[in-house]
C-alpha cells in the first residue's frame, strides 16, 4: 500500500488549456471540484494565481492544489470526475476551454477531461475522466446533464436554407453561425484582405477593362510567390493533358466507361476511325477503351445575359501508351446541323476552342457540384446532424468532429461572399450565381451517400472499379488506397465501443443522428433529406455506422482536397480551364479559327485577375494533412492507439507510391 508520509503541501495539479479562438480568454472567476471514484469530493476551489493574468487565449495555466483541500479524496485512486464553472464577472467573461488535466503528484497519474466548448456563466459542467461513452452506458446522474447539453446544441444549431427561396430544396445550412463554429483566428479567412494583398502583388492591376494582345501576353503577368506561373499553362492545347484533366484534376468523377454510344451523340466510324488505333467503335467498346463524359445536368440552367453555357458530351479513347485522349466532342445535348460533332481532325485552333468550351462547362460542374455542393454543403448537413444529436462524449462525435473543422463557417462565408448577387461567381462564371444555385439543387436531387458518396460504389456505378480499366485513372488508384486506409481506421475505432448489435440498436443518440440525416428537409423538426443512408436511418450494425463515418471522412478530406487544391494550377491560366468564355461556341467543324478568335472569348485582364486571386486563395492549404488533427477529441488510451497507428499507415501509402 502506498505511503503518504512526508507529502508536500500540494498533492494535485490542475492544468487548464484555454482555446485558440477569438475572445476565448476570460476575466471571470473560475472554480473546480475534484471527485474520486467513490463519489467523495474536494470543496469548491477558486483557481487563481497571484500576479498573473490567467485564462488568456491559447494559454495553459497550472494550479497547485493544497493537500488540505483534497484530504477527503482517495489518494491512491483516480480522479474520476471534475465539476467546474465560472461566474459572469469582469469586462470579458466569455471562456472557451479546450481541455483540463488533473495530475496526482504522488502516483504520477494524469487524468484527462476534454471540454472543447464555450463555458456558460454559472453553469456547472460535470465531466468524467476521458469523457467517452455511449449514451446508454452513461452514469445515471449524468444522463440528464448529457440530454440538456444536446437540447442547448439544437437551439444553437438551428436549420435553414441560405439559398434564395426561388431555389427550394437546396442544402440545409445553419441559420445563424454558432459561437462554437466561428473562426479561431481573426483574418485567416478574410477574403477581402487577402484579395487586396494578392492584387497589390500582381502586374495586371488595371482600373480599366483591357484585353489581351496575344496568348503569349497572358504568360507575362505571373509574379512569384503570390502568382507563380501555373504548372499546367504549357499543356493547355495538348490532347493527352485534356484527357488527364478528366482523371486527376479538379473534376475527376464525371468520366464513365462506355457500354453503348447514346443516341443523342451520333458519332460514326468515319468520325472516329483515325483515332481508335485501328479498332472499330464496337471493338473499342468491347476492349473497354472508350470512355464518356456527359454533362447533361447542365442543360437548361439559367445563365447570365448574353452568355452561353454548353452542356457537352465528350468521348475519350485509352491508347496503347495508357494515355486518355479526346476523340469527339458535341457541345450541346440535342444533335443537329447546328450542333455538330468535333474531332481532332478539325483545324487545330477550332479543336482547341471546342475543348475550351467543354472545359468552361466542366468548370461550372466542378465549382457547383464536385466542390461546393458535394463536399462543402452536403458535409455541412452531416456536421449539423452530428452537432445536434451526438454529445461531445459520444465516440462517433469524437472521430468525426476534427473533419468538420471550420466547414460551417467557411460555407457561411462562401454563400454570403462568393455566391451572392454580384459576388465572385456572378462576376466570373458564365452561369452566374443563379445558375450555380440551380445546379446545386439539381445535383442534390439524385445524390446518394451509398453510391456517389461512397468511392468504391461510385467507381462501380461508372464502370471504373477494375484497376485494369483506364490504368491512368490516378484519382481512382490513389483515392481507393486512402479510402481503404480510412475504412480500416474507422472500423478498428468503432469496434472498441460497439461490441454487440444491441450497442448499436440501443444507442439513441446514434439513431437520432441517422434519422435526422434521412428525414425530409424540415427546418423546425430537423431533417437533412440525405438519400442512401444505410438502414434508411435505422441503424442495426456496426457496418452501417462504418459506411457513414468512412464516407463522411473521405469526402471531407480526400475528395475535397482533390477538387480544391489544384484550382489555381487549372484556372490560373484562363485558356487552360476557363471559368468564363464570351461570344458563341464554334458551330462549324471546318471553320479555320485564329488566335484572335480565341482571345475574343477569353476574360479580360481585370476579370482574369479576379479569377486568379480567388482560385489562389482557395488553393492555399489552411488545414493539416489527413491524420494530423488540429484538434484531437479522442483521448481514450485504447482509441488513441488506433489514432496513433493511422498516420503511420497513411505514411506507408506515400512510401509505397514513391
């Protein structure tokens, strides 16, 4: 038995880490009580230090606890709980706490109490060591505390639609940005200030709308480090690079294997004979070497006045070198004499301009769906359901929360600044903000978590799940490795807490979470209207939880990174991936176009700078890499072991690819 003879006058130490958020520090008075595992406690102890300003933003404060205050505790046992609170004194009493540690200085045992929330005045917070449990296994006297916490969260995370009312059935977003979701830094995401900084560094600032003199003229404007020459600017006319853009760039999940040529795309043997390596169309299909990108979803969208948005269909052939090359493009859906099929046999600059109009349409799809719609806005629905239904103590909350960092705040900023009337989309894209709103709503209508939202199923849907088909499909090959690593991590983690089917069925927080994802959109009663949730929102197996969590993490991390971070390299040189094109697209495959014809279609210098600036901002990496979490909610040692293995496995993937 431990002897406590000769103890110092201080036998416990309390460490409190105040969060790195605007206004996180407090001038209020703070008290704490410590509890052992048989319910005995210290008296309420005010935490203060002489001659020190405690609880400042992003600081850690240490408090030695006198043995006279802890005499009732079982000294050789754990600190099983803490209770802490603050008053409303001082000029700034708000307080955001990250985590509290209590150390028994005799046994050297350290007890961890994750908080990660704003602390309300005069509310007593009661936390267990590690603070991790399914709700049905929560201590009886804490169940009501846990329920009250979620009731408060639902009041803070009220649902709404921020799209204009003329576009109903848009994504569910938060009504008012809760304090817990506000950026933790003042200007990091201030688009206005960063835009000014970037523009000041540019050579092409102009207060008049000036046109380009030549294509070479565009290449003179880049000023490192803020505006380096985009890596892909030299490849924009290359057919192999145009194929590569479908496979490993910002819009990587449109391409499908061709099993039959659609009637609306009447390509013939005569069209394709020079480009299929001696194969007929039938033979190319049989050998699984023909692929199609059909942007039918763009058909009929609103566009800005005097602008055109194509809804093209493009056919690609996988050649013997493994490269994907375009062999035919039709710029609109309905075939006819005024909507011909273009091929690489067309005059060189005519074919180039056709590819530019295809990419202009592709950029509309990428910005509205692949990027904003299917990563940002859809994942906000998952974040909201998580915040409204899963306690901070819930294991599923803890594994998901790091991946929702800043997503609600960024989305609020995006909708208010980028997609608003007169915002970036209105200024720079052919369909303007009305077209983007309409396209997001259109895309949400058919999106399913268990198909488009689950990489292996999405690849199967598009006929590309076999790695021997289209061997240069790098998004698939890299993505599936990462998906499997995430899947393994999530399954190991979930199996720690869900050991029987009843653990799943009896978890009422989990069931409410899944049901709110599924229920029809309802801002008052709750409902995100997400299709394809396993069990239709009634979960009974770990595998069902596993699919939702894996797909959510993959979408928030890998899928978002793949469509977001290459944007400057694609959009930064306008002919390569034009957000805007003016005039009318080509309508005659035999027309001989010139460089001046291409220049007339391009955005002018001022608009180009606007496009460059925003895509450079969006391409900047503002978060850590997958597996390296800004906030680590998981503190349970058995789960921490799973978390610690995760980045090592991810690192192993990088090593295997080098």
